[in-house]
C-alpha cells in the first residue's frame, strides 16, 4: 500500500496521532478514530472525546505495523465520497509533494 492509497480507506477504528496542527493544543492528541465528518475527526483519547478539524492538521494514522502521515487538507471531503473523489484528493496531495 502506498501513501496515497491510505486517503481512500476507511479510517474509523484506526489509531491516530495529531502530528501538527494550526491549534497547538491539539498537537500530540492520541487515540482511536470513532467518527469522521467532512471537516472533523472525532477521536476517543481515553479520558475524553476530541473533535479535531481536518483543515490545517497533519495526522499520523496506524494500519497494523505501518504508520502514514496524512494531510487533513486533502481529506476535507465526506468520508463516503472519498473513493469517488480520488482525482481531487490526489491533486491536493501533489501540492504537498512539491514543498
């Protein structure tokens, strides 16, 4: 599985860490994804439920033994439409590759 394919997968139930965010209070939050909307990731961080905006956030998501960094800006789309919008997601990701 390559990094871009991860953006098309179901994320609920996966372990996640907020690696970088425009809101510095969100950096370092770890937990399990319990829900996802177009603009938010809902994370069960053990003792609290955190609503983290996807925009301007970089997440590290674990799939078994592998971990992938995912740009939230590329995921600002309804989860059920993500596989249909593959071209749009890949276009957003190309911006990050050129940086």
